[in-house]
C-alpha cells in the first residue's frame, strides 16, 4: 500500500476561529521505504499568523505572502493523497484543519480520498503508556537524530516521523512475518539438500559490514529493553 507521512503547520490552533494551514508536507513510502517522492507546499493563509505559532514553526507573515492561497492548491493536495494511507502524529489536529478547509472549497473530508489514517501519537500512547510521546520524545527514545530541527517545520517533521513510524511498527512486521510463515508452512514441501560435495565458499563480513550488523542489533536491544538474544550473544562473546 502507498503510505504518506503527512504534517501541517498553521496560523493557530482552531480553524473555526479563522486559523488556516500555511505549510503542507507529505512524504511517500512504499514497502516501508521512502521513495523520494513528496509534496511540499507553503500557503498564503490570507490572515496574520499568531505570534505563539511563529515561535513553534518559525514561519512569518512575509514568508507566505507571495505563496498560493489554499483554493489554488487544494486539488493538488487531494490528487496527491488519493488512495494512500496517511500517517500523522496527532492526526486529530491536522485532519481538523484539512477537513475544514476542504469543506470551504466544496470538497469532501479527507476520508473520502484516502485509505485511512494511522495516528502515531495513539500508537505511541498504547506502546508507552504514561511516557512522553511527543515527536521529540519519540525521536530521543529511538535514537533518531533531530539536531537539525530548530523549528517544527512540516517537511522536517515528516522525515523524523517516518523513522519514528518504522521504529514503532518494526515489531509488528516481525510478528506478521511469523504469522505468515505459521499459516503457510504446511503448504511447502521441504527437501534435505546434501551440501558436503558442494564446496561452498564461506565469506566473512568486512569490518564495516560487521559494525553495521552490530549497530542494528544494538538498536533492537534498546527497543526490547535489553532482551535481544542475538545482541547479548555478541556482547558476551
């Protein structure tokens, strides 16, 4: 399924009070890999940006004064998200703005165009109850570098969220693979292969490959709170 990591920045907190989207970003992910395709737009909100909002995302009135208004790009956004699953952190906030502004332009809600929405904030709260689950906190939890994030820009937040989502769902994918094998193993016929005469060549990993492997196992060990059997075996050998 085509997935899109989505984030918006706005003039304030409530579209009903006249606040509007000023930045929209979506990164395309297929088979759990970013494809390099994206949609990134700055939008003229036709109103002033609240000072409190500027402190968060750093976007000032003059930065979007010459940008297109929402009605001029709404069809571009809808065409890009069509048929995809959206992955959003605190989806209620972003969808509230998107749905409201879609309605102003005579369009249906976001659900009319997509295959559903996954809220990574809800996922994180279920996985880490009682912990801080902001995007910053999750980046720190999963050792994701956010040193270039001075402000909450939609595009950079999408990149960070992509890695957070992959970390949050890594165990689910492993479980899914196990279930698939359990359900299909009876359909396979296994034949013992005599390998003594094959003269197989054993290739040892390069130092760089060995380090990458160890680093990956170290990450898994952190995610499982020290329960990675493979990492413990390497560490104790």
